[in-house]
C-alpha cells in the first residue's frame, strides 16, 4: 500500500510539473484542434507534430533560411548566365580553328 501511495505522489508531482510548464494546455489545445477539424488528416501524428511546432524550424530560423535561399538562388542564376556566356565563347573558339584549317 505504501508503494502505491509513493508512485501516486510521483505521478501527481509530474502532473503538476506538466501543468506548470504549459505542456498540458498545449497538448489539450492541439487535440481540440484535431477534434474540431472537419476533414480529418490521414496522419494524426503529423497533424500533432505540425501544430506543436516539431515539424519544422522556428519562425526566426525559417526567415533566415528564406533569405539564404533567395541569396543562393540569385548566385545560382548569375553563375548560370556566366556559364552560358562562357559556353558561347568556347563554341566560337572551337569553330574558328576549323575555319582556318580549311583555308
């Protein structure tokens, strides 16, 4: 009987800990959102992860990643243009010796 009470008090302490840290409220709100979904998702776990924020980076990280992506796309476009220009110049030089050898 004493063992039962000791484990019960540990459970109660843990429940209070979860309540104080806001975990219970957050989980409850996510489960309520899932319950209120008219079109239930195929994967409830993915829905919960998405709504708990475990599915992706933090908003500040996401913004930094968007900026980095835009910068890298711009660099990629510049390099593609440079590559195209260099290929055209190379084609001109490759065609010139053939014309000179024919004469």
